[in-house]
C-alpha cells in the first residue's frame, strides 16, 4: 500500500469550489422559499414548488420565460400589479402516481407562485403570454415614457 495520493485523471474536469458553493446556495434558496411560502396543499403533495424562470430586459420590454412542465394552461394565472409580474398555478400529482408504492419521489407537485419586480413603468394593456410544450413566455412592454433613449454625452 502506498502513502502517495491517487493520481488525478488529466481528462477529468477541475474541481470548481465556487460553482459547488453557488449550486448549494441555489438549493438552499429554493428550500427556504418552499418552506416559508404559505400554500395550500392536499395530502401527498409538497407545499409548493418553485419553477425555474429567466427574466430579461430589453429597451422595449421585460420577457419572462418559465419552465412549467405538467401544468395545464387552465391552471395558470398571470397578473401584473404596479412594478410586479406574478405567475401562479398548480401541478397536480396524477392519480396513478398517488396510488402507487413509490420507491423514490423527486419531482415536486402542488401550487406555486412566483413574483418578479419590474423596475420600469409598464404598459399593462399590451402584456402577452404564450404557453407551448411546458414553457411559458410572458412579454411585458415598458411604458413608452420608460423606454430608454440614447443621449449624447460630451466628455470634457
């Protein structure tokens, strides 16, 4: 038996502690959001889940893309409040899954609610939403007064 450490495989990716830390932080954030969220749930469902979402901003609008596999279109509610975009819905556990003897359950079920702060005034009358193959895309146009315009700045 040798006291030397095992040789590292040069083809193996280098360990990235920052990536691992950020992944762990994201998991804890999701855990705390789930635990702290007030939500109604029925037996066999977790008290909510947090669908993954991206929010991007253009000069003219905000665009939210959310992954909602297994959520029926009629289970989605989208609303805009001053400075806020809110999506809510539910992903129910199928009856067959409820009645089965599970060896492992990793998917989340139940109600969800996500809210996103919007920094610029918006044109609520022109909000559009598209839902296709479990992906929701909501476009929230900015108010014409809120759109940025290029301004020439002279540097002296």
